[in-house]
């Protein structure tokens, strides 16, 4: 594994794969003598938030069905992978080639029906096989408890789904969706009690419990809660923009209106969407 050199990255050319150029650009940016001061001072921890942000921007481009933007956002996300790999290479830990090799091996290992002679009965059987293979990999890595390797850095709702899914594999789960809905009603009632009591700390705890049950419900319904909430956020923006546009027709803004009028416009936006 090499250390950064002070040689400039070669310009892109038709006979050179762009990925190799990107690798050398990153090496040049991290050069301790002639590189970029900002890039040089970054660490895995400082870059991690940008990695998460870029993943969300990829998801946003997909949500908007903007393929041109998706290409750009995937490039930004790829840069994050190259950045982390470069820092690891400088430490003598691994490089981008090792990252690619590891995921190649994993994909081949987890698809024995494609790269081997195993056969699944149907998609559900394949999903069960996938989970079994993952469980075997976790066991081989000598992980501790059932939940130990669920990443703590995930968005809280996504992590809640993964935690409950993992627990469900060993039988710790509600048998049906109806029981989850009953638990949801119970948590709402408990939250109301703490709100009425004016206990903010306990209300916060009960709200967390409520959201955790919502995550469970999403898992039971096979719905990704982050996707569902993202769609609702977009719907809220769309309908509120309708309110702003209608008020603008009379030369007003939302702060010059009142709740009753804006609620009526909200309902008009809903009706327009149904049509």
C-alpha cells in the first residue's frame, strides 16, 4: 500500500477508466505537501456525516425520479467511499481494491443460487436464505448478543426497525399486526397522561416508546418508515405550497391569514390531488 505522492493526478482520458483517475485525484488532495488543507485534515469521523448526507441525497434524487441528479449524487457518494478508502490506505489498513474485493466475495457468498448450485423455492425462501447467511457471517465474526452489531449511527427510526427485526428472528415479537396496534393505543394513552401531568421528561420517554412501536408497525406492514415519512414530508410541502400560492393570489402570505382559512385551503389541496 502506497503513501500519498506529490505527483499531480493525470487528466481524464478516453483510454483510462475514470475510477482510476478519481483514486489518484483523492491521493493528490490528501498529499501532505501539495494537497488541499481541508482534505488533509479530515478523518473518518469528520467525513462520516457527509457520507450519510450524500446517501440521503441519492435517495432524494430517486424519490424525485431525477436521473440526471441521481448520476451526480451517486458520484458524490462514490467520492465518499474513495475518501474513506484513501485514509485507510494511508494507515496501512486497506485500500479501495480491498473494499471492492470484500463486497465481491460477500455478494458471491450470499447468492449461491446465482454463483453456485443452490436452488430456492421462491422469493420468500431466498430472503430466508439471505438472512441465514448473514446470521452465519455474524456468528463467524464472534459478535456478542443478538443486537450487538446493529449500527448505533443509523437514523433512529431505521435502527428501531432493524432492532425489532433482529429480535423477531429469535421469537421476540408480537404475533400479529393487531397486537402492535393495541400497543400503539396503549402508548398514546400513556403519553397523554404525562402531557396532562406536565412532566416533559416522562412525556419525552413515552413519545420515544410510541415511535418505537410505530417502527414495529412499519416492519409488520413491510413498509420502510423513513420512505413513508419522506413521502409524507413531500406531501406536506406540496400542500403548504398550494396554500401559499392561493394566498399570494390576494397579495397575502400565511402569516397574514388564519388557521381556519389555511385549513380550508389545505382541504382544497387534498381535493385537487384526489382529482
